[in-house]
C-alpha cells in the first residue's frame, strides 16, 4: 500500500509538471526540436506587467530559461528530478521576493515557510539523480511512453 501511494505521488507530480510545461509553451500545436541557440526563447509575449517592471515575472522567466537549459537524458525519472530541482530553485527565489516585498500577512508567512520545504525536496531530487542506477536492459517503461 505504501509503495502504491509513493508511485501515485510521483505520477501526480509528473502529470502536474507535464501540464505546467504544456501550458507555458508558446508554440502550442507545433512540434519542433530546439537547437542549443534556440533554447532561450523570448518571453516578451507573456507581458503580464501592470505598467511597471514586475520582478515576480522576471523571476518566473529566469526560471523558465533555467529549466529549458536542463540537459535532458531521455530517462523520465532523471529528467523529472532534474527539472523539478530547477523548478524548486525558482520557487525559492519567488518566495524570497514575496517575503521581502509582499504586504499580505498570510502570503508573507507562507513565503517564509516555503524555502526550507523546497530545499528539502530539491535535495531529495538531486540525491536521486546522483545515486540513480539505471536498470540495464529494461526499456519496457520507456518504450510505453513513446
């Protein structure tokens, strides 16, 4: 039962990350492979500023660029862990921004609590990648995803 909950949690997280990347794609409906020079796309089309520079949006764009620069391995577990660790780095920076400049007490308190949780998960994800040992010869799961 515990193993089933663990698997369900990872499946849910992977689905959430997949939806996040799909929703943030500027090229919806198009399939293309980006060269190294094309990986950093211009996010100017996502202008959500209210007349002034928006530091939170700047942090989000920096994080999206950092996630696009993550070297994918083709292994869904390793790729997920690397992308989520990078995603958490962006969440930490956004929480720090909210903590230093936010005015809503509830959100500032949430922002103060967020970095330790994000860092803990980030450490687990990085430990997974560092200690991951691929099962040689077993490509059934990967093939099902193709």
